[in-house]
């Protein structure tokens, strides 16, 4: 299993870090047998697993539930848990209690969205001995303020702000930083200007690693195909075909046959 030290070493050696989200036990068991370096129980669970439109609906209870399930199947991977919406804005006690329960559920690290006003909260978590992954660019918890899911840092002024944010997160003690939905040239500049690794999603090829939502890369949502996403399998249609086949065989009295009977 990799640790925060390996994150730093990967950047130094130029070996990209692969991360995937996961929310449940059986997917965790599959990921556990792959070469993937780390797993993120993202607050995207609210959308992917619970059908909400944004991550704002993720709660600490939801995150504990998913982290616990993933942990049971994931014996051999570094596990990062998202701090859900406003967790770090409800006072230090609430923040620390939330981090506490996520770590006790099996996380090795937490991820906190945004820089600016969150630096004090990030520092206090880091100073408590808990590794924090930062997250800038398109920060889905600020979806309403950003005016939707759009590429960030497209002009010089906002690009400068993101470079500054990345430096502040490094100073605050983040061991790595997710860069979401920003131009690849900007992701390259950020990566070159900080010493901790950057993990991209929709941020091109010059980051220190990549993260994708599991269901997205498996093609489970056939209607979600943004430019940055590659389907590594046609999950929706392959699963649908299998289910249709099962339905057909049941109705044709083909399944179960003698082979599947006692
Ligand atoms: O919640 C999530 O899945 C994330 C990734 C998109 C980085 O934060």
C-alpha cells in the first residue's frame, strides 16, 4: 500500500499516480486486485449512488456509510475520504468530529475542497496528524457560486488565482492537490510551481496523477460523456445486455437448466 511519502516520491520520479473513486464493497474488492494506487470515497457518492443532482447533498453520515463499506473490500490501498459540504465551515469541533469518524471508518486521509477561507481548517487537520488532499479548479461543492460545471482558470486573472491557491494549499500542509476541470497548460504550470503532486480530473496530461469516478470510466452512465472522460468499457450496454439475457432465459425456461439445479 502506498503512503503520503510515495505520493511525493512519485512526483519526483515522474511516475503518474492513479486514483479512482469507489463507494461500495464489491467494487472495492475488484479495485483491491488492480494496480491502482489509491481510492477516493468522493462526495460524488451523493450523485453516483444516491441520484442527487449535486454533491451538496452528501452528508457525514453518507460518507461514513460508504467509507465503511469500501474499507471492508479494500485491504491494500490508500483510502481518501471527502469531507462533505460545509463540514469545515461549522466550527473546529464539528470539523474534528467529522475527520475523526471518517478516519475511524477506515480512511487514511481526507480531502477538502477549496483554498482561500479554508486554510485555517486545513492547517488544523494537518497539525492533528491527518494527511489532507486539497482540491481546486472546479470545486463541485461551490457549483452554485461557479455558475455550473465549467472549465476554470481560462483567463490570466483566474489562472493566477489558482496558481496562488495551489501554493497556499502546499504551505498549509496538503500532501497533494486535485486539479479539476482546468486547461492543461495551467495544470502544467501549477504542477511545476509546487513540490507536492497534482492529481488531475479534466486537467490534461501534465499533472502528477489522475483521478476518475469509477462509474464514469466504466461507461455506466451512457449520457455522461464530457470531453475529459474516456470510457474504458461500455458498462451500461454490457450490463443491460446481461440483464436482458437473464430476463429472456427466465421467460423462455432456459434458466435455470439442469446444470444450475439440485
Ligand atoms: O467527489 C469526487 O468524486 C471528487 C473527484 C471528482 C475528484 O472529488
